[in-house]
């Protein structure tokens, strides 16, 4: 289906924002750290970056939120750019069918996490990004990557979120040490964990996230380009593993690759057509943004965008 005109798309986004804001059921904010537990649940934003450089938005598109696991897709892009296919010796590419912070499969599969988006796999990916560097340089590299992709220098790490992640991240600590016991961490568990907690604490607005996501949508005029193969592969992983245990349902309902985070953000890619960021902090039972997932469903239906279109 053709992309709707920017005017039609903007009116649709305005209506969508009004519809979403009228809702009574917003889901439940993540409550494992106070910085997320204290975010007011009734908030919504959507931004759509188009190939011509325009970004159409509605709702609270200038409010920064904690991108959390959405960061994993950008870390993966950085690592693949740096070491390429070597990463796959250490991490798989299959949906896990277990919760994002599960440890059970790690034992059965000898310390090779199922995919780069579950926490164990994200820790290995961050560990690979760290190799040969100090954490501050690694985090600067990741931030510079995001700023360049979004063409916006105003993207930062929320230090209090990082600190709280560290204080409460017992499962991540366990996962990191378990990976280390199988020889699948090259740096000390503490270094990898510290870097991971900071990457999860990056704050962005939907405008910034939609612009950064253009690298996966492969717009010819995007300020940075991934190789076609890398973009295809990362999109395939987002489609199969990007929504925790709700990945199949998201693919079924929306038909586009996406990566969600417990801060309520979702990055959704319509290859060649749009990079979409939605945010609403209340989560559904799968840990994905409740209103954000519904909004994505509406966008897919209105635009006809789907990787499965004929
Ligand atoms: N910082 C969170 C954790 O590792 C990220 C969770 C998420 O967004 O999936 O537990």
C-alpha cells in the first residue's frame, strides 16, 4: 500500500492521540525501580519519521522516557558494525519462549543466550561492545551513535535510573556471573553490568527515537547507513524476539519489526517507509506498552504497512 500523504498521516496521528488519551485502561507501569514506578501512567506519544526527512508527531513527543530494552537494538547495531558475524559464536538468534530475564535456558544451552534481546544475550552483546575499551568510552560510543542517527545531541543517560538499576539488578548480576562461568563474558561481570545498566538508562523522546530508527528503515537520506544485510537481520530479530513473550502476537497483529522496553517505549520499523516510535508507560501482561501496542496496531491498519504485504 502507498504511504498516506503527510497531511492524512498527521490527521490520523492527531485522532489516534485523542482516542488513546480517552482510554480508561492504561496498563501498569514497571515498578522495580522508583524512577519508573513514579512515572504517571496516563501519557502517550507517537512520532513517525518519513524518508523525506519529515517527522510527524502527536501527544507528548518532546517528553524524554527511559528507553530501557530498546537500547539493545542500537547496541546490537554497533557491535555488528564492529565485529560482524563473530557475535553469533556467542549469542543465538532464536526466540526464547521464556521471560526476558530467565536463567533456565542458559544452563541447558551451556551459556549461549538464545538471542541478543533477552537480558543474557544483551549482556553478551554489551560485553562485546566493551572489548578493548573502558566503559566510559563504550557508553560515549553508544551515545554518539544514537545522537548521530537521530541528528540530535540532546540525548543523555539518566544517572539516577542507572543507579537504581544497579541497586535492584540482582537477576542481571546472576546472569552475568553465570555467563562468566561458561566463559561467555570477556570483561569482568561488574564492568559489563555497569555498562548495561547505563545503556538501559538512556532517555529519549519519541521524536528522537523515530529519527534514530531510520537506520533500520534504510532511508537513503538517513545520516547513517547500516549495510542492507545488517538492517535486514536486525529487523528479523526485532520481528521474532523484540517483544519478549509477546513477539508472536505483535508480529501477528502489527506485522512489522519492533523492539519494546519496560519504560513503555516501542520502536517499530516499516522498511523503506517509516520509522515509528510510540511511548506510553503502562505495560500489558507481556511487559510491553499496553497503549503503545494498541496504537501500533492502529497505525498498521491505517497505513497498510506490513513486511508481509504482497
Ligand atoms: N533494565 C531492565 C533490565 O535489564 C531492562 C528491562 C527491559 O526493558 O526489558 O531488567
